[in-house]
């Protein structure tokens, strides 16, 4: 092998090429983050007294902990809905002709082609007291008084699920597409029914896609400021809005910074659980 | 439900299949296969071999006709109820399951308990000579080893019919020979009725009890390897199986067993009418294999000029241009005194025996 004595490992590139990006990150990501951390370690709004008071306040305040809990729960619910609805769509995509595939992809991508604000207002129209859902149910005589859909956890979950659906469906479509269709047939010819084939073959082999989709959906759902606040209204408070109120309205910058750091750590914890699961399932994938 | 050992018979009864796209992949195929036989489905790419195999396995519902396994018409049964084992061309091992889990998969689906499952998987891995690989993942195995695992996995469910789709296509020549012997040995031991899809004629002739030759979705001939090779029923079979010289000519006189043909190359020879009798005066194509032509010293046979001589190991192949300008190949066993023929030498050629030339009605 060693033809030239000075031969270089071809996998090592000059790090200089990454310098512009590194600089960009340093300037606009790491620096503000450090500033945030610095700010959060002060007990007073003026930023004169060092201490862990903000963190203590958050972690002992039932209200704050409640907001954190309901935000993390919201993410879990949206992720679950997206997974339950997205998996059949992705599964279907792999089993229909090219014409239907184009239509499915279009439907899946449609949410990405319209602005979040527009989509969210559309949901307000749909879920409102005189909205499409209530009007239809009333005219069918199923309900007498309009259901309260807007400004509820249910409404937020539904709207967010629709908004984040592509983030779940696209990785799933990719993962399912990488499974050799002969494996289905092999399983079937060995005497397995469709459910056994699904749980023993299709699901384990699509796990990398499931984990990628869940990570993306979760991270996007809990930080979706606009949809959360517009559909949730005043009654539902989630971390992004809480943060905004503390920073903008109450000008309590150190507390807002502490909220950010805690939120960041909570999200990182959840995401790293997903990636750990992903690494464990890496054994599958390939092939 | 699945019979333990010894294969069941398989009847393909007037099966036709048209894909939704309109492609007629298989047309009126009839095969009557006895229990325990090895059958080769031989044909060029795209002739419908895989389609027929998938119909038998139950993955495709044929447009017309019936599949009968043993005494049962299985058309209404889904693949998982047919007890048909199938080995896919790319093996289709489950990449996330270990070798022994792969082999035991079908047993698990049948509700066999874990310890018996593992014992059976181990027994099968010993049968295919891979007893030490049980815990590995498929991708840690070589192509030939994966092939054996796929075979063991298909055998685990004790199928009444075993289907193999181009099982050796991806293996190199030596390994292919090993695996062909291996499969034949396993088939002998288990007696499972086996259908091997292949486009390799040597494989078909060496492995199978009977060979079904397909072309464009139609069955050209179904017979023993020597039937197919020595007594081809159609021009396609004669040219596809083995190599042959095609020589045009006109029928001088004919009865049911022999026809006298005047070759355009300039000789009258006796040929076997391959499909029924030929009419006098009709144009025919006579097929003579290179190894069935000989150089003659007298004035019999037809004249030609030697072009090139290729020594191919045990045989020497001479290219000869005949009087009508067409080329024929002559292959000679390489015996000590075989003299190299000079390029440009004038020679005369004749078939070794009349039964070795086949005459087919000429197609335009
Ligand atoms: N899913 C399909 N839809 C439409 N046409 C198909 C489909 N599968 C195969 N065909 C067509 O049917 C014919 C037979 O295909 P088949 O796969 O059975 O051939 P084959 O003999 O197995 O060829 P090969 O040796 O290349 O594997 C071909 O003309 C092919 O184009
Ligand atoms: Mg094929």
C-alpha cells in the first residue's frame, strides 16, 4: 500500500476549511449562549450580585415547574400523534404507484410551503366556536353547544401535529424505502402473518427513521412559539411564551436567562435519550 | 399441515399472467412435476421465470389457470399458508436478526417453543455446514455463506415445495459449483420437490431431473436434460441450450422420422424433423452443433474454407466459411495428432450422424 512515504490519511482534511463556519458559530451561537449563562447566574435584575437564585427560584416554584412539565408533555403528545399518523402515510407511500406517491409527497410537504402564521390562523378558523368542526357537528345534530377546541391542549396538539408532520413523515419514508421489499415476502413465505412481519421486520428496520423523526418533531413542537401561543391563547402557557413574558414584558432578564438554560438542558436530555436509542438501533439500519 | 419429508407434486395448470401494466409475462404454462423432482426453469432474461415462481409462492395471483400442490388447489391460499419455501436471488436475510434467529424465524411464526427452535436451527446450520456462525449477523457472512443460511431458513419450515430464484447467480464460478453440489445433496436427503430458476443452461442441465425452457412467457419444451439438448422441439431451444450452427436449406423429401434436406451450403444431408413432419419443398433451418460436425476426406458433405482455429483447452474450434457465405463452427476434440488447420485451407464437412442434425420450419 504505502506508495508515497509522505502519504496523508485521505480522511483528514485541512480544518481551515471549517474556519468560516466555526467563526460564525462562535460569534452568533457560543457567545450569546455564554452571555445567557453569565446573566442567569445573577440574583438581581441589574446583574450585580452573583448567585444561583434564579435557578433555585425556578426549581422551587410549582408554577414554573408546571410550565416546564406541560411543555415537555406537549412535545411528547405531538410526537406521538405525528408518529401514529405519519407511519401509515410513510408505509402507504412505499406501496402505491408513482402517481399516488407524488400526491402523497405533495400533501406531506404542503405544510412547509405555507407560512406558520397562515397555517395557525387556518387552525383558528377550523377549531373556533363557530369554526368548521363545530358548525359541522352542530348541523349534523351530534352536539348542541359548540365544543371548546381552541385554547385547549387538544387544539394545540392537533395544530402542532399538522405543522410538524413533514419532520416525522420524511425520515420515515426514507427509512421504509431502504428496507428490501423481498424481506416482506421472505417473512410471509416463512409463515408469518402481516402483524408479525410488521413488528418483527418492518418496525425494527425502520427504527432509525422513527428516532430521527421523533427527535425532529419533538424539538420543533416544544419550541413552536407562534402556534403554541396563538392556538393556546392566554390560558395555555408553555416555555417559549413564559420566557418571552419574563424577558420582554417583565424585563426580568436573569430569570429569563435561567429559564432558557433549564429549557435547553431539558431538551438536550430528551434529545440525547432519542439519540442513544438511535445508536442502540444502529446495528439494524445498514445492510 | 406441512408434510414432514418427501416432496409433494406440483401442477401448474394453464397459468397465464398479465401485469396491470399490460405486460403478458406468462402465457398458458403447463407443468406437471412429480414429488421429489428437481426442475430447472431455464430462459433468457425477462421471459417470465421470476413471475412464474412468485405465482407458485403466492405473491402474485395469476390472471388465469391453477396451481395445485399435492391434492390441493392453492390459488386461494396466501403465501404464509402454502408451505412453500423460497430462496431469493439476493437471499433476503433479515439484517437485524442473527443467523440462528433467521433460520428459526419460520418456526417462531409457527409457534414452536424457543428451545426446540434453537435446537432445530442448530441442526439445520450443521446441515448447511455453518454450525459456528449461529450468533453472527448476516452482513458478517460471505455471499456463499449467506446463501446457505437462506437455504437453511427455507428448509426450516419443512416446505413441501422449495423454490430457488437464480440462487447461484451472485457466486463466483468455484463457489457456484460447490453450492450446486450442496443443493443437490440437500435435495436428495430431504426429497423436497425443488424448482430452480436459472438462465445458466449448464446449471439447468447438470442439476435438474427435468428442464422447462421458457421464452417470452411461453413454455418451449419441458423434458429431461438430454431431451432438451439432443432432441430440441423448437429452434429457440436448440439455439438457447448449447451452441449450434444454423444452416438454411430446402426439404427434398421427408417422412415422420427423417428428412432429406438440400443445404444452401451445397450438400444433401439427413436431418431429424424436430416438430412433426415437414412438407416437401419447404424452407427449413437445420441446426447442427459444432461438436457434431466432422471433417471428411471424400466428396460427401459440403465444402468450406477454414478461417480461424481457436484452441480452447480440451477442444479446438474452427471457423469455416461455407459456399453460401455463412459461417459455421466446428469443434474437434484435441487429440495428439490433431493437426492445426491452416487458415484458408479448403475442407469438406458432414454431420457425425443424421440424428444429430435437427430441421425446423424456417421462420421469416
Ligand atoms: N411488477 C411488474 N409489473 C409489470 N411488468 C413486470 C413486472 N415484473 C416483471 N414484469 C415484466 O414481465 C416480464 C417477465 O418478468 P420476470 O421478472 O418474470 O422475468 P425473468 O425471467 O425473471 O427475468 P430475469 O432473468 O431478468 O430475472 C418482463 O417482460 C418484465 O418486464
Ligand atoms: Mg428473475
